[in-house]
């Protein structure tokens, strides 16, 4: 996969893209990431990229020319999936991360200040918001998208880690424990050290359903539940 990020603040990406799983994915060639400062595409003497809003109002709006020139400079930009980060977009979730991880080429545009001249919408395919709050710029949103997408690219991380995690089947993940068995009087549930795989499976499924029922009942409505799950849920409701 190739990812191009259009930003005024390329340095914001240095740390995250050069650490841990993303760093390894880049080194192994699973993903190529280019961070481009679209200011360098401004066709005016002072490389100005913003201006006052038509109709008046506070703040500055990013002009369309540097962004479009930058987009057009990217090889095969027409066939790429072009994403605009914006609080007005569809709220990002794991399903969207999964579908983006199957694309060959993503281009992500980071806005700033009051946002971008609305005519940019003629050049993009998707508007994505990472939640109902306002960030100062699209860089953190772009990083959230990139991070969640890269870990889903085949062979970037262990397949089992991806299939059994939160949201993979519209359930939150079961609780995880590790050594020591007892810490300041807090013990690990005994079933996890029983060695009985079937009992461990049942315990984890029950706990995943319980967590989802209490914290995210909206997810449960979309989950595929079998008879055992329905029995577990009845037990949870009656507890
Ligand atoms: N005036 C805009 C509004 O009210 O919707 C907010 C602009 S915000 C200060 C500047 C940039 O940050 C946006 O253009 C967008 O790229 C990014 N941004 C802010 N909040 C975001 C969110 N929740 N999701 C994705 N991008 C966001």
C-alpha cells in the first residue's frame, strides 16, 4: 500500500511513523508513506496557503490551489482513494479501517485553521471525522487513520490478534491478564490457569458479551449471536 499525507506540519508525523509496528511495516515494504508539505506547491511568491473567508468571520481558510497542485503531482492520484479529514465527515470506525486497509493507495489531506475551501470536495472521495470534537488540525486524525489501517494490512501483525480484538465481530474484547498470578491481593481468574481450553473459551466469550452489554449495547444489536451467546446474555441480564 502507498499512503500520501498532505500537511503543513510534516514534522508532526516523524515520531509516530518511525516507531514500533508502523516502522517495521515500512521497513518490510508492506506500506510506503510519503509526507508532503503542500505549502511548497503554492504558486505565489510568499508560499501563502490561507486567506480570509468570503462572507467574513473569524480565522483563515486554506486555499484550494496548493492542495490541488499537490494532489495532481502524486503519481496515479486519480485512482487513489482521496480522504479529507474533517469534523463534518462520517465518523471513523473499525469497519472503515478494514475497508481502507484493502486499498492500494490512500491520500489523506490534513486541514488546519478554520478548514479548507469547500471546493476541495470536488477532488476527494471520502470525508472522515475521528469523533465529535474539534482538533486544531487533521494531522492527529490522519495518524489515527494510518495507524489503524496499517495494522490490518496482511502480515503486518499476527492474524489472530486482529480477528479476536474489539469490534472484530461487534463485541468488545474479553479482559486480558498476565503474570504475576497475584498482585497485591488481586488474583487472575482461576479458569485462566486451569488449562481447560473449552472453559477458557466460554469464560472469554461470556466476559466479552458482558463488557459489550454494559458498555456498548449499540454494538450488540449488530453482533452475530449463536444460542450459547443468547444463553450467556440472559444470564448476564439476570445477574
Ligand atoms: N471550522 C471547522 C469546523 O467547525 O468544522 C474546524 C476546523 S479544525 C480547527 C481544522 C482541521 O482539523 C480540519 O480542517 C480538519 O482537517 C481537522 N479536524 C478537526 N477536527 C477533526 C475531527 N474530529 N476529525 C477529523 N479531522 C478533524
